[in-house]
C-alpha cells in the first residue's frame, strides 16, 4: 500500500505558448507538471510584464514576473517567479491546465499520507540543487520539487537552494473583517531542513514559482 501511495506515474509532456516543454506526472488522480513554469507569455499570446526594479516590484498591484536575482540563467532549473496577480488572470498555465487551488494542494498532501512527510516524496533528492541536509528527500512521486526561493513584496530575492514556494489560486479570507483580506492568498512551501509540505498565506505581491495541474 505504501508503494502505491508514494510512487508517481510518468505521463506525457506538454508545451507552453513560448515553446517550453514540461514533463508531467500522475500522483493519485491528479496530473501535475513535474517542472516549474517558465512562460513569459499568457496562453492567449499576451506578454507578461517583466519587472526587474526593486522599487517597481514593491509598487505592483498588477501582474508581473521575474527570474530569481534578475538572472535569466535561473530559468531552466527553477523557472520564473510570478506575483499572484499573474496567477489570478487564469491565463498563466498552458491550455487545459490551471494553477491549483488550495483544496487541490490539500488533496495532494492527503494522498501522500498527511503525516508530516509529504515533502520527502515531493523534493528532488540530494544536494545538487537543495542545500544540505535535505535528508530523506526521495522524490518518489516524480514531482521533483526544487528550491527556487522567492521574491519579497518589497523587491529583494531570498532562499534560493533552501526553500520552494508555489502559489495556489485561492485567496484567503481569514481576515475578512479587515481591509487586508483582499491582499492575501494561500501558498505551499517545501524546506531543505524539514519533511513536510507546508501551507500558509501571504501578500499577493510576493514572487513565487508556479506548478500547473491538468484540468
């Protein structure tokens, strides 16, 4: 039974509108990209704004993307960092795919046992990309989670090789009685020194990676 829960099944590949090709993986009943999204163009052909400036990023309430440290050589391994306003266009993933909801991320974690070890099955093993120790990371799902870090809502970059962050498409209304509710959304996180897939909320202006899920 444990083997069935943890081992993913490789499926077909898919291309985004820019021509980037991604491997896909089946985990339970879900089919995921097994790589972080790299597109610089929405699936309707519209360009996504590239924002490098720290000050400009800090002022955003509209869609944008960047490469970690404004270095495009990070594209192939870690993909792009997108703010949540980009996610909310619902045009970011290739046709037939979408940014997963908070509930769909929860389904993934539950399928993997929901016992504090889901991260081990999702993280790439070893320390080629992850900072040591990354102990017990096995990637038995084939998800190949990589530590792409994030961009702070004020502009700086942080935690490359240490942590992975992915947006969900779900807004948080935990603080619905305050004005801040409209600026918060859910995300998921893997860490180099822990074994779980963590769930939290943050400001929509952060830059996180994106994994797409088949419709």
